[in-house]
């Protein structure tokens, strides 16, 4: 490759900017410099070309790029086309590639990763060790897929990497034994984030608070002490700036911004609504909603006595400034969706679907649907309420409108899982079963 490379223009460019550089130095180093440049370009292209399938869709935004979906449903709901049984206890969502679906579940205290084709046929299932069997028994997380590798996090915080084609186990890391991590009251709920060659885990150790592992072999790349707090149930997100990438993740009481390359803690933002003397396990430490970032602004929402917050990020990513906070917008774990200048999520103190203005943080509308999980597709909100109703909501500029709803009657335990839409099919998990509904509009035959 280097033999056919034209060094003439590169030498001219270097002479233009470094006129005092000696010829001998240039001669010796030009090929090394070129090799470095080519390697950098190839690595950048590789990272940008990564195909990632992850929690709540692209950029973890809760927005699914689907078109031609039904704008209303029959009274009993859209057509039920498939039932997935035997997937075990769990609250995590499914994840889809172009031709497969994956989901986690717990059976007899063991966690399993299930792989299906898109017709609903089980291809294989592989165990990843013990699962969470205490409060709210079952798996919590949604797998993450990058290229041909799939990453699974258990309710015990353990990470397993599988080959996504055949389920072969590639590596395993025990959060307690290998990383000196710590447990939460309701089990580890992190849907793993990947950036380049790194997979991140909020382990919650006093010295190993957040770790970056090599995603190919599970070895530690860096460790961030953070504030030494236990994990906060958060599925993290990432900010991509020109000069650095920033990991956004929550520990028990603090949002952290961490340089993804070095592991340096750049800044923190503390939820101080709960006095320090009341910082006990299970009190004010639940931060289950993924943080959103857009145009230098960070948005996050937290329940459990906390609130919604908007932060402004400095140009270099090293500082934050609080813009507003609102205690009336306090989603516990239902996710958030941003459409233009509007943000949608559920309330905890007041159990309803709520809308605030991103500029001011003021609540402008609400629907009494109970607490739930919200996503967006084809201009409509899909709201899975914890009272068992699956709701279709039109986010009109003036006032939200409930268009259709139906009850999810099959399944077990709580209605906590976030719905997913893939290729015109709505997937709703309820404990040990997942239901698939056809919500695609029928296309008229123009030849008739």
C-alpha cells in the first residue's frame, strides 16, 4: 500500500507548514508519518462503519425509524401475529438485526440469551450464568450488538460476550469478583454501551466505579473512580464532540461525564433533592432513564424524589451549567422522547404521560394514562402503561390526544418492559411472554 503512495504532495504540504524541517528528518520520518495517517484514517472509518443495535433504537433516543404505521387500532388492538413463550422472567426489551431478534430471560435462576429469526423460530439459547432472583425477579437489560458480537449484562452486573451467529461464548467478566463492583437493591439494569473497541460498565466500586473493557477480550482498558457511589440502574449514553467523546452515566446520586479515551472524570451533576443523611440503599438512587444529548444540551429525567434537568455543555466538553430543573417531571423508568422543542415522559408523583418544553422545562400538557414507558414512531407516541394498557397517542402541538388503547392480558408480573417497533411490528414484553402485533398499514393496490 505504501509503495504505491504518492509522497510528493505530502512533502510539499509539510514544507509549506514546517519550512525549517531538515531534509534528512523528513526523509526518515515521512513514511512513518504516512503510515500513522493511513492507520488513523482506517481506524476512523472502522469505528464509523460499526453497525450497532442497541437499547431504545438509534442513539438510544426512543425513536424508531418506521413508516406507514396504523394511525388507529381496533378496539381489541391490532392483529396479534405471534407469541414468544418460554423466554423466562424479565423486563428487558428485544433487540433486532436485519434478520434476527435477541432477548434475555431468567429460567430457574439462570439467565439465557435467546436468538430467533424474524418469523419467530428459535435458533438457539445460551446461558450466561446466574440471574437476579431477588426483588422483581428476572433479567433487566437489553443486549447490545456490534457487528458479529453481542453483549449481555445480567442483573448481577456480569458481562458476557457471545458470537451473535451461533451463540459461542467469547468472554465473561464477573462484576463483583473481577471488578470489585457493588449491588443495587433491585439488580443491575445496564444495557451496555459500546464505543469503538470499548464496552463500558458502571460497576459501582469505591475505586472501580466505572470501567472500560476491551470489547474483544474483556480486559480492562481504564478505570474511573467517579464519586465512589453504587450504580444507579442507568443505561448510559455518549456525546461525540470534535475533540473528545464523553460517556454519560449515573451512579446512585450523580450524573457523570467521563472522557471515553482516558477515563478522566470531566464533571458531575448531583441530584441534591434528597439530603445526604438520607442517602440510603433504595432511597433517591434510581436513575433508570437514558440521558439525551442534542446541540450542546443534556436532558435527563429521574424519579424517586428527583426531577428533570437540562444542562448546557461547554464547547470543549469539560464543564456543565444547569439551565433548569422541574420536580413535576419525574419519570422513574419510562424513558424520554424529544420531538423538536417538546419532551415526553411519564410522571411518578402524578402518574400520567407528560409533556414539557425543552427551552423552559415547563409542563404544558398531560394525559392520565398511569406511569409507563414511551417511544415514538411515524409521528405517534406509543405508551405502555404499568396498568397494562398499550396506548397510541397523537402528540398534537396544542394538546396530546389518546387515539387507541388495548389491554395486554397475557404474561406475568409487572408491565415494566419498553416496547419496540421493528419492520411494522410492535413487540410488547410482559414478564415471561412477548407479544407481536402487526401495526403496518395495508398498501392499496394502484393497479386496481
